[in-house]
C-alpha cells in the first residue's frame, strides 16, 4: 500500500487544517502500571485514560535456525520489562519500490501491544484483536498506535500483534513440512494464533474476558480473519469477527493449495540462488535478510503474489470458500468495504510513479488483469461512463476485488447461518476531489477507527469527529454484544436468515452527513457480472 504517501498527506492536512483540531497535550499518569504476563513482569504507562503496554514479546526470537519455523514459547526475562515502546516491525521493505521501511525492522519481531481503559471496572471487558494489512508483505502494530477513543469510550481492550511477513511468514517447502509435522507456508498465521493464545492466557491480567474476543482486520488482515475460520487451531480463540476490505470469496490473497505454494516458493528460492533442493533450506536460512527482501514478491507475470498462506492440511485445512460453511459455532460477523477501494491501488501503481492513468494505460491494466475476459470488462466499464480513465480503473478494482467478493462472502455467511451485518464506508477523509486519493479509498476507514495512524495524530472535528465516534461505537458495541446496534446509534439491520432462495440483505452506507440503508449494493457494484465472470 501507499501508506507512506498517506502519512505525508495526513501530516500536511493536520498542519494546514481540514476537519482536524489541534493536537492536545496528553495527560500522563505519574506511575506506570505493572502486570505479570507469560514470560515475566511488564511495566506499562497510562495516558489519556488508556493504559498502554507496548512491545511485549509473545513468542521466542525467530532468526537463525528458527527462520521459517513455527512460533515457539517466549523465554522468561528477569526483573521488570519496560513495555512503553513498540517493538520492531517484522522484516519488510518499504511500501513503495526502492524505499526502505519506515522505522526499525527485525527478523525477531513477535511482540504484541495492549491498550486497556485506565479505570476501575466491575466486570471483565471484551477484547478486540486487530490484524494489520499490507498484502502479507508490509505492516506492523506500530502503525496503528492509537485506538485511544475506541478503548476509552467503547470500554474495550484492543490488542495488536505483529506477525511475520513475506518469505519469513509464508515460505512453503517440502523440507519445512518434515520439520513441522506437515505444516508449511503458514507461520504468519501461526504467529497470529500464538498471539490469540497469549491473549487467552493473559487477558485477565489486563481486566479482559478471554471468552469474549473479537478478531478484526483490514485488507490482508481481513483475509487473515477469514483464514482463522479455515483453521481448526483458531476455533476456541475468538467469538466474533469483523472483516474489513478482505473477503472469504474470490480473495486475491486467499490461501492456495499446498502444491501451488511449493511451486511459488521453489521459484523464489531459485531467484535468490538457493535452487538446489538438497541444500535449499540451509541456503535460505543462511542468506542475509536484505537478500531475501531484494527478490520480487510477485511471480514472473508481475501480478500473482508469492506470499500468501498455504492450505497445508495441518494449520489451514479448507479453502476460504468453505471456511464459513464449516464454522459450526455460527460466529457473528460484520463484513464491509469502502466505496472507492481502488483509488489506493491507482495511486500506488500510477500516481506514485509520476503517471496519471490515461485511456491506453486503463486498457493495458484491464487486458493484463483479466486476459481473455478483458473485452467483456472494457465493454462493461467503458471510459465514456466515467469522468476520467482513473475513475474507470478505480471502479473496476473496487467492484472486482473488494465490493463483490465481500458481497459473495456475506451470501455464504448468511446461508451458513451466521448473524451478519454488511457495510460500505462512503466517507472520504481527504475529500472527494483529492487529485491522488479521492473518495473512500482502501484503508481509509482506519482513520476513523484509530486515533493515531502511522504515528500521525488524527484529531477530527465537527461532522468528521462525530462520524469517527459513531464508527467506533458500532465496532465496540459489536464486541460487547455481537450486535452493532445500540441506543442512540443509527439503525443497522442484520441480514435476514436464509430461506433457501433469499435475496441479499441490506448494507449500511456509512457517511458523516447521515448513514443510509441500501438494498441495491449488488446492482451498484455490478456483482452479477463479476459472479458470471468468475465461473
């Protein structure tokens, strides 16, 4: 994602003013809070009504011979460990080609951040565990460093773990199956599971209820949420789920079958000079981190991602299409997207490289992406229907990769008996006329859920502040009750139960000017066309 650009734009917006207030000075408690967790005692800090415990190790270091291996128990530490700063990001490149990651990175990165209300309570609180996005190659918990209002006003505990990325998290080789009882290509998901077990084991120390855990995630984090429904090891670790701009159907980052995962990792090993099967694993473990990160993250076609989880039959035992059907618990779900998801992709692939999309580049994109179906897509999304080639490309990406897969996921969830609420965020943090990131682009809802995003404070004012508070209220109410509706909130109707030939349920279109219910989500995003194209 182009989050480094978003960081810069937001910083300028905060400085120049556009629906933002000045940044208030934090109120810091004089005495930090101490908690005993797996591994030893930690010392957090309190600020703005929230107790923060940052950079807590939840698993052992993963470098050296532990590279590509499953997470192991965290070793104990002596004395009191300060927990006031984020741990390092997992090894990764920057969000844009040729740029380094922002902040410290390390192969030893399995730390977890905990945010809890800093006040007395008479009952254990719901816990919300967030999985970050970034295409399984970028991201960290330090980017989402401020769910302050969600925690303080929503009376929940928010937990954000790191998990390994790229080759470190999703390398899939026959040699690894021999080391790990058949598991392969899933250590990033295993890291998430280790974090969820840590939450279960340590929740009460922070005042949390280990039996009331909501997992939520955006983009690759949303697909991760889906993936936990396909993993028997996750079943007892959460009770509710929110899938943001990810999907359990037609997901580009969905787990692939083990044989395909093997092939992708073997081709990657050849690229970095470790092609000999007899010495391949030792060769890969001996390479410097930078060498592993220098190789492309996509297949030679330039589009297919290498680093996605594997349906290895051990950690992940079924495809995402079957994941929700196989969940006998009927976990309550919120599923949704933003209205202009594709704007971020266009900004990343075109504007960030100094090129504004034109008619020729739009056609090239469609032909490269859809192959034999390109003529049908071009006919369905003709340039004369849109104000610019960029707008046409945004519509194609939004509908094909996000909106319709989310709708198909909702249909599957409804038919499988899950309580379900669907949404679409139609609130543009930078305005609908922004020349680079117009509309509600991919990840834009995170600016309303988190108080600070990538280190940039986001103090909304006026209608934007009210919208942020309402969105946080929907999420935290759902964490409390399994239903986002609460007195004082706009009504958000659930999808009706399946009758065997049910029509789609409603979607809540979320706007600062007033959220509305729509029954024509499928028509607005041409999902009948995309369903037919996928057959």
